[in-house]
C-alpha cells in the first residue's frame, strides 16, 4: 500500500477519476467503488484507491488488488505493488494533478 497526502481539501471521487483518467490515459479503466475507485489495466493489473478528506488535505491510500487465483495471488500482489500501485500513487502525488483551488 502507498499513501499519498495532497494539501488540497475536499477532493471528490469524480475529480480523482477525471484527473487520473487524463493522466494515465485510455488504457486504464477507472470505476467508482463506494468512496473510492478501482483501477484496472489489462486482465491482471488492478489497484484500489481509498479517498479520505481531512482538515489539512486529502489522503489517498492506493492498494494492490488481485483476482483470487491461489497460485498467482502473491505474485500478482507483488507485481501490482511495483507496477500499477506505484504509477497511480506517483500520478496522484504530482503537483499538477490536483492544483489548489483559486
């Protein structure tokens, strides 16, 4: 899991989907999931983003998600942590992803 804190408050799930969709490109599928979202690229690369608004900013928890195939579970978890989770967390952490409101 990677945690990213953005100093902007009140970022909504729809804003996250729009920003990540633009930054990651069309090869990533972004689906709303409760207060967060699920991100998928291809068949096996999956991540979940949980959004927590706090008084001094917004916290994003990005975790690896895998399909329940016993032999592949641990391998996919490691691959996803080094791949899609890192890419999503890095994108959220970029200064221009969520610019402060003017």
